[in-house]
C-alpha cells in the first residue's frame, strides 16, 4: 500500500480519481507497488501512474479480485452518484462560508460544512465542484486555498477578459480575412459579410485595432495580434488598413494622432470646462484701459489664434520705436493644474491641410486670449528702441491690455506695399530690411523657398488633393519674421540682463563663413540645411547660429507653443513681482518633459503634409514633375521638387553621366505609397 499525502493509503480495490484533460477521471486500482499504481479507468483502459498523481480523495474500497466488468459497473455507479451530488451543490455558498475564516483547508473540512459524516461520493463531488471554481479556489494538494474577495474579483475580471479575447479571436480572424479579401478587390466589406458577433466583441476588436494603430501593445495583445493576422500580409500599417476596410476610421485617417495620443479636435477640453470658463470670465472682468498706441497684426487670412501685433514710429534722429504686443494667455493660469498638464501634453498646435488642432482650448486660444481687433485682450507690451541702422538700443517690457485697430493679412499688406498706400507698413518693411541685413552681416542663413498650398476636396471619404503656389507675400512675411526674431532675442537679452532664466533655443555651432545670406536655390538650400543641427532647448543664453542672434528665447507664439507659453509666464511673473516663477533647475526639468513630449507630437506636423504631397503625386502619376539635382554622392542622387517641397532619390545611371548641382530634370513615377512613404522614379529627362 502507498501512503497518500493526507495520511490515507491507496491500495488495490480502491476507486480513485486523477486529472485527465483538465477533468477528474475515475479509475479502479488493480495493483500497487512502491508508490506506482496500475489502474483500470472508466474509459476501459489500463494505465500506470505514480500514486502521487491521484487526487486526495480515495474510496470506497472493493475487492481487489473484481473482474473488469465489475470494476466498470462500480465506477459507472459512483460516477452517476457523484455527478448528481455535484449538480446539487452551490459552491459559491461554500466559498461564502469559508472565506474570511481560513486561508486554506483540506477537502474533508469543506465537505463537513454540508454533511455530518460525508462519504466518498460526497467528498468527491465537493472536490470536483471546487476544482471547477477556479476563480474562488486554488487546489494545492492536498488542500484548497480560499481566495479573498479582492482576489476573486480580480480573477473574475481576468476570466471575463479571457472570454472576451477568445470570442474576439474567433470573430476577428474571420473578419480580418474578409476585410482583406474585399480590400484586394478594391472595395470594403459589406455589412452582410461581417461575422455575427456581440456588440461587446465588436467594441473589443474596434478598440484592439485602434490600440494597434496607436502602437499600444503588451505581450498578451501582441500574441493575440500575431494570431489574428495569421495568413495576412506583413504590412507595417496592417491594423490601419483593416480599420479603414471595416469603416471604423476614414480612408486617409491620420494615424500619427493615434501614435502621439493627441486629440485632433477640441473634444479633450470637455474635462476642463470649469477652469476654461473661469479664465474666460477673468478676461471679461479684469480688463483695464488699453495701451494708447494703435496696434496692428499681420497673419494669414485663415488665422484665428492671433498672438502678436505691433506699432512702429520713426524718430527725429532717424531711429525707430517699435512696440510689439504679444498675447498673454498665462494671465490667471494655474500651473500644475489639470488644464495646464493637458496643455503641456499637447505641447504645440498642429496646422494641417485637413484642419488645425489647437494647443489651447479653442475658447481660449482662438477666443478669449486671441488678439482680435476691437477686443480688449491681456498682453505683454514691449518697446524696442533701435537706432537708424536697426541696432537695438533698449528693451522695455510691461504687462497690460491692448485693443487692436486692425487684423491685416499677408496678402493685404503685400498689396499695401506694392501700392504705397500705408506709411506704417512701408516703414515696417524698411526696418525689416535693416534687421535682416544686420543678421546676415553677422552670419545668418535666411532660407526662402516656395511654400506650396495643399487643398483637399471630398474630405474625409473621397479625397482629391491639389497643390498650388501661395501668393508671393515675401515682404509682409519678412516684416513679421524679423520683428518676431527681434522680440524673441530682445526679451531673451532682457531676462539675461536682469538675472532670471528663460528657455532658449540654442544652436551653438560654427557655420562656414560663405554660408550666410538669403538662399533660394534648391541645391544651395540643401547644402545649408545639411550643415545645420537642430536647436537645443537650454536655460543659458547662447548663440543661434542660423539666426545669428544670441539668447533667442521663443516667446512670440504663446497661443501655439508651450515653450513660448512658459517663457511668457516667466517674464510676466518677473515684471509683476521681480521674482521668476521657476528657477533654472525647475525650468530645465520642465523643458526635458516638454522635449520628450514634443518628439512624439511634432512628427504629426513633420510627416502628415508629406503624406498629402505623395497622395497628390499618386493621383497625378502620369504627369511629369520638375526637379533639381541637390546632392550627387553615392549610387542614389537626391533631387528636390521645389513646387511641392519634397526630395526624392534616383538611381544615378537614370540621370546620365554628367551631373551638377542645380541641374533640372523632368521626372515621372511608377510607384507611390503615401502610407509607407515610398516613392519611386521610373523616368527622368533633362530639361
């Protein structure tokens, strides 16, 4: 006889149970020797196994000399009894009685809760029921661990999740294959082709695909994805294509928003209504008399987040008094609050052909804090005194309120300059010429290239892309560009002189002496850009080589960029209290957090316009496009396409033997995939 773990002996003639296929199975002990058993199972098979594998309920005992038929009849009889008893048990009642009393107990203890002297069939039925209740008990031979209420809830949730996954796996594999078949034929899956599934399963698969598009994945969902996409092509954007084919996202869905976890619309502000309304009320109730000088802004016709304006006068000594007003959205702002953290997480506004995604809530960024003409708005007002050559003499910032007299557009200002109908704008251009000349003298690289205007029709379902050149507004552009560079570098200098930190964009590199000037040719632009490195964000003022200024502190776009918002708050707090809001170390920490976030967000602005440009080329694949050689090193030559501002690489032999920078070609494509950023030139003819 073999001694069992709970003190019982297993001997020939015993009816025992063992686990097989995750279920208890009856067997009759025929022989026992040195802890090894020979069994005759209820399935009429002989088998051998260690006695340790037998479940810790043994009995009853019968004659070891029983025939196989007698053994089978006995087992069938006990199987029926145990099934009937188990069917009448409510194992949850047992758990209710036991949990909180003990951590674990042998099976006989649980059986004793129901029966005064439980027999072998009752004990077995109890054991079977508890083995099946995996969410409430854990079998740790020879005892059962009793899960706590918290543990049970956790395991029930896990069980529910596993069930959802199993259902989603079955439905998803069928669904995804049908979506792909429909896509291969150039259509979408019909409603009647979608496999029958519960709303919960459909929602689960919907969320699963959106998570895959966003790049959200753990080990479990990754394994599930491997199984779901079995038999489908290994496409880098397979989840997006399936979601498009199912119709849960638009055909040209911007997955970059998903990846960055950035809401493209204003829906994110719903959780901050109370704080937003408080700030709107503050603007409405705290306004004071506006600064007496008339202020004007210059922006694109579609711009609604207006964050800068100016007034300019020429002095009797030939110098200039330039007053720049910048929007002051930091007024009454609760830094560290929930709205602030949400705005920090957005980091910057995104401007795309399909629409603008604003950093600030729209009620604030294109509402209460935007410098609309005729409206009282909080502002940082800075007076810059410059000499007749445009050299900065003094900087005098203060907080206040402004009421703009005019919101001009670049096109309108360009026409004013052309017609000579506005003396202040003519003076502004005169000053901008002196400012840019001074910067170029100091080594600035000013890149000017055509700015394509991308227009979409049929958005979002059936999009057609058109690209045109924006109207030339270079003089108006130069006015605002130079004034904002002056504002950012001048206020950075003010902070440095007064001993408080700001965030600075630094590019502390040495550019070749012959690189400065206004650069317009594609190959020259390419060469200059290759010499540059991305600016760094620091709290110490250093040079910005490309701009040829020192202490460039971005502050002129506080409605659109969080770095500017921080600098605006730091400067205004100093002006009002003579103390900075943040120390240098605190700003460094804040900048690191912002930079990490911007790495994800800025990808949207960087790559999405290229998607539309490639789609434009794909929709006009038969047309020849103009391109210029910009780099001829290696087996692939880089060509710039100035009209749409993208570069392509072409096998050198396709272009002929003799190449030189700026050489013009007409090129045509045979494969363009905007989603994978693939573009292939098939033919090139020299112009």
